[in-house]
C-alpha cells in the first residue's frame, strides 16, 4: 500500500454530490489499485 498525506490528496467531482468536496486518497495511480479506490468527502 502506498501512503498518501492528506495535503497531497487530489480533489474530484462526485456525480450527484453537489456542494461536496471529495478527495481521492488511494487508487487509480501508478503502483496503486486499479479497480478500487478510497475517497473522503
């Protein structure tokens, strides 16, 4: 597992979640999981 600092998490737009800021913590990056991800909103 790759550790990611909160400050390095990339924001993303979640469908049908208006006014919510989502951060992708794990997944869809080199060396990480390809079919799953973990986010925080």
